């Protein structure tokens, strides 16, 4: 058997590449290196802007050319770094050499020694990771999560009055509306999105062990903590002033836990929609040219929701691993975080793939209200709750001498189907006031959804 040409090992880089490729602009190795170059260049500019060590602020033209090093970062830089890292065996050092090389090309060799000045690799890395993760989340992943949530809210409003039988513990229960049930997911996701919006993206820039030791040795009269705070905040990040050699990653732990939480809610949505499809509550809209089964022509499989379910499980496992690993670093530093963080993009990739499937899947289903109503019409026993509650109210008001109305209704309905005529005869024979009796006789399972429609207004 002949060997295949080089193939992507991950389906995110193969079968699903088109769906998740936008994340690669930030959470790939190249995206990380571009951000590293950005941090190195902006740090050099921060130092020269303050005329430290005999320098002067660079001209506007040179500032533009320096920033082009990361703004126009591309294939040539990727190849250069790959070749250099093969020699240095150190990715951040290769980035430093790239910046130095480009300074020479720009005629700015005099600034070379300010490249990576007083930095440990983790000053560059923590800042670069914060930038790439922030941009990937805020520009790609979170907007897609918002779109799915908005689609759910729209469906909730559309189906707010579509009465359906509830199934608590899988058994017929007090009716609700499909809109309210979908609205529950939108509400849950909106809450997590607010938490994600409030999250921090932190970086440190305090040297080898978080003490600014080299900075102070080079220039003791500079307020280095304030300078580095201003620098980090100028990049749109939060500053962590109290660290070891690494930024402690707690903001990442919080982010991945929230992303996993959102994924858990979406997983619940996917399995519920799948179940509603299996019950016939939703019909699937045929897609022209698509095949549901290789042997059964009639089938339309709920593949969007199954794909989402599986990818949310993979993403959730990865997010959990990221959070549990990154929360710990032995003493001042170990390298477990280095290889772990290289999987951030994989976690968000599987999550984004799931979101894409949900987004598509929600447009490929149609509510079968006739099925919902038929299901309600054969489960009149769910009105037992209403009857026994009304009887209790009548007893409390002194209009009934019935004892233990719950037991009375349990004897009538538990474990058996009760039809509309039988239930009406039962109500007519109750010792309750005429107004209460009329309300109960007018009640149907489809009309027994309480304030479900109003609940949707909470979205």
C-alpha cells in the first residue's frame, strides 16, 4: 500500500476547515507568532516613545514601517520563523531574531537592543495569547454564539402560543408552549454571554520572575510597574501585576469554564430538539440533493443536531482540560501550559463547528402544530393538576367540603388515560362553587399553558 501525501490529522484542518478557518487567523501557530511580533514591536515603540536609554521617538514613517512587520505578517515571515526555530529550538527567541532582522532591513539597527528588552518569553507569550484569544472570541466565536441565541429567541417568539405537552421524567405533564421551552435556552445562553462579556483578558510584563529585576537594574529611576501597566492596557488588555514567571492563567480558566458552560446548554438544546424531531413535533425541511440514508430513501436524519452534540462534547472535554491544567504551575514556572495552550484553537474550533451546525439546523426544521395538538388531545389527564388545585382553593375559600383533593384526583387519573367526557362528568360532580366548576369545564389541555406566552417576554 502506497503512502498518502501529507494529510491533515485533525478534521478541523480537513473536512471542516471551511467552517472554522476564520479562527486560524488568531489561534494558529502563525496567528500566535504574528501577535508575538506585534508585542515585540509595540514594546520597542513604548520604550522609544519615552526616550529611554538615549533613544528618541521614532518618526511617523518609521512607526508605520515597524507596525507593518505584524500588520503585513504573512508567508515569508512564517517560513523565516520555521527555519530559525529549527536552529534556536525556542519559538519566542526566533520571533526576537525576526524583529532584529527586519530592523536591519529597515535601517533601524540602532534600536535592535531594545527588541525583547528585559522580557522573559512569558511576557511576550501572555500578551500574545491574551490578544489572540480575545480577538478570536470577540470577533469570531462569540458573534456566532450570539447569532444562535438570537435565532432561538426569534423561534421562541414565533412559537410562543404553540401549546404542547410537557414531558417531565419523560411522562405526560402540565402543558407548556414550544416557544417558552425554546426561550429557556435563549435565556440561559444570554446569561452566560453576559458573563463572557464581563470576562478579563490579562497579561503580565514583569520579567523573569515577576519582579522587574532586570528593568530596575538597567534603569532604577523608571516606574516600571506603571510603565508596563500602561503598555499592556494600551493594547486593550488587562494588566496582572502579581505573578510568577507566567501570568497565572486564571482569566483563561474562567473563560474556558464559561465556554464549556455555554456548550453544555447548547448540548441540552441539541438533544431536546433531536427528541422533539423524533416525536414528530418538528418536521425537517428537505434539502435539495441531500441524502438522509444510504439505503432508506425516505429518511431525513437530524444530522445537524447530532453533529453539534458530538462536537460540543469534544469541545467541552478540551475546555475542561485547558481549565484544569492551566490553573496550576509548579512554583515559579513549568512548561505544561505551553503545549496545553496550543490546543485553545482546537477547543474553540469544535465549539464553533457545533454552533455552525445548530445555526443551520434551526433553519431546517418546521413546527408541526397539528402533532402537538393531537398529542395534547389524548392526554386530558394532565388537567388533574388544575382540578385538584382549584378544589384546594375552593376548600380554602369555604366553598367545598372535599377532603384530600390530591388523593381524589390521583385515584381518577394515575396510570390511566382519562378522556374529555369522563373528566367533564367528574368535574360536574365536584362539591365546588359554580364559577370554579365552569372554569374547569371550559379548560382543555391546549388551553392549560398558564402564562407560558408571557414568559417569552422575559427574553
